[in-house]
């Protein structure tokens, strides 16, 4: 069924509503003028100014470190959580466990941030880079678990059973058979976790401390005094990083899916 003119119009308006503000931000990051709403000519000077802004660069480095660490830890924990939910359908407390996994997805970020803050205060942990990383890992692992779980539900377990029958240990079977087949979902989950960490403002504002100011917090504090072209420049770089990451993940997923289909075709054609 081909989309009609009405569907195409609604789709166009939806994409325009989402992406025109981003396009405007990128264009004005190359503005010569100090006024972000007045075009004064094409220039890269705000990108040069951005690199010399120690506050922005420090916040960007903190955000990058938190994003990489929390996405990695969240992917490991989320993958293990997905395996537990899919492979072990019956164990004591499974309903409570699954509810705890899904809760951060629907819980307001203010509540999540406040509860983590109270936890850190109760155990006597000073807010720092570590607390922000733990907080981001807490909610990003839930998204990874959902992504990986959807792949495991369609996973052909006969491949694992064949490897086990041939004497392959369970751990080696996971790394040699299971992980390569679910790797596209794991990579997608990591990219999603990394993007969510880069974007978070509310939870980080509750769990951050001295020397651990993330870029969203830094941008928010400066925007209250007025938007500067430097903010447009660093936001454009973030948009570029996320876009490149999404493109790479998409290409890798398509290549791996093509490889899987080709292997299945050769296996079916074999005598």
C-alpha cells in the first residue's frame, strides 16, 4: 500500500518540526556575528573560540568520559539482564526483577535523580565523576536490556545446543556463538546508552559534584544568561558525533544481517 498525499504531508511536517531547529542551530554556529539571531557572514571563529574555552572543554571531556564508561558498564549489565529474563523464565522474584528493570523507563527522571542523591548521601559517598557514572549506568542499562532482549527472543538456540553437544563449554559457547549473533543488538544498545548519557541533564544535576560538571549542565547554566555562538558550535559537534555513530552502527548492523542471510543461504543450498 503506497502512502497517500496526506500521509506524505504529515510525515514531512513531522520531520520539519523535529529537524528544522537543529538545522538552524548548525547554520548559526558558523555565524560571524555575536548575535545568534542576526546573520553576519560565514566564519569558523566560534569553533576556534570554543576550543579555547576551558569551561566548555572541561565539561565536554567529563561528559565524554561519563558517556563511555556508563554506556560500557550499562551494556554489560543490560546484556546479562536480558539473558536472565529470556533464558530463565522461572525463578523466585522474577516478576519483581523484571519490574525493577522496566521501572526506570517510565519513572520521572526527577525521582530517579533524587533517589540516587539520597542513596549517595546515606552511604556517605561524595558526589563526583563516579556518582554521575553510576547514576547513568543505572538507567541506561534498562534500555540496553530491552534492545538485547528483543534480539534474544528470536534467537535460534539450536546453534548453542549444537556447540554444547560438540563439547564446547557454556562460557566459550556464549563468546563464540551467542555474542557474535546478538552483537548488532548489543552495539545498538551501547549507542543508545551513550546517546542518553550525553543528553542527560536532570539526573546528572542531582548526582554531580565539584569537578564533574557535564556539558548539558554547563550549557544550561550559560543559556540562562543568553545563548552564545560557542554553545551553537559545541552543540553542532555533538550532533555530528551522534550522527556519525548512528550511521556506523546502522552500516554495521546491515552488513552483519547481510552476512547472516548469506550464510543461511549457503547452508540451505549445501547438500
